């Protein structure tokens, strides 16, 4: 099977179906990646056309979700 670098630690790792954690080398690296998403380290850019009046995106209201 082809080996690719882990998305978190760059360790050589197998691809699916041999590796159930792909593109990560382990459950630990998969969890680290999830933590980065949850902490806001990774963000999906929003086009300015998608921003509602007042500067908030129409899909998230911090007052409702706090």
C-alpha cells in the first residue's frame, strides 16, 4: 500500500482501508486534529457576501450559542 505523511506529525502512514485513521497515523493524531478544529485553529473562510448586516454570519449567533 502507498505510504503518505500523517497530516499532524508527518509520520509515514498507510492509506485506507489498511489504516482506519487515514489521513492520520493514529487515533491520537486524529484527536489532535479534531481539537484544532474545535479550538478554532482551523477555519473555513467566509465570503463577504455571506456576512449578514452587523458583521455576523447568518448561521451562527454568539448570543444564542453562548
